């Protein structure tokens, strides 16, 4: 990722705007793998200022998927903080950044629906979003997590 993803202008800009990046060289600092409970590199962790983890991913990500992961991480952090107004705003960005990504787009739809519901307490927002998820991505893991609404 050091040769392709991290130097990418969009990745650099997104990280600079929204994150404080920390990178460990696990050859020089092998304890980092233990500190972060990781057995594989690269491992991307999204944590808040208090060290609470909000998202984790392992393995190579190209620039587009990296930005999508980061957008999902921001969305998840807002949901975890129970800042549902911000989560609703971030869900639009996550959906946009994940568009066309068969792994991340269904997850973005799932969490966007949760954020909309939690922000309004309107069950129809959750059902509407999850029905989109079930119709567009019926075989995804995230659709399986929401399929109970149709049973």
C-alpha cells in the first residue's frame, strides 16, 4: 500500500482532512502487532482520540477501496458515539464513496438506514433503507442481517 495507496492524492487528502494517521514499521517495532491485536499487515484501525476502535480492516486496499473504508469508519464512529445527526450526514458520503463496491456498498446502505432510523426514531426509515438493501444486494452479508424484516 506504501507504493500505490498511501501516496494517492485522494487518499492523502482524505486522511489529512479527517484523520491523524499513525503508521508503525512492524519490522522495527514488532510489539505493535501485539499492541493492536493484529497478526497480519497491513491492518487499518480507525480509533477515536480515546483509543476506542470503530473499524478494522486487514490486507491491501487500492485507493478507491481505502477511501471507502475510511468513510465507513467515520460513519461507524458517529453511530458508536450516538451522534445520529452526524451519522446521517456521513452516511451520504459513505454511500457515495462505496458506490459500485460489492463489499462495502451493501454495508454502507445498512448503516445509513440505521443512522436515519436512530436520528428520527421513524421505523419506516429503517425499513425503507433495509428494503433497498434487500432488493439491490440480496446475496450480501448485510442483506442477510436485515432479511428478518421480510419474514
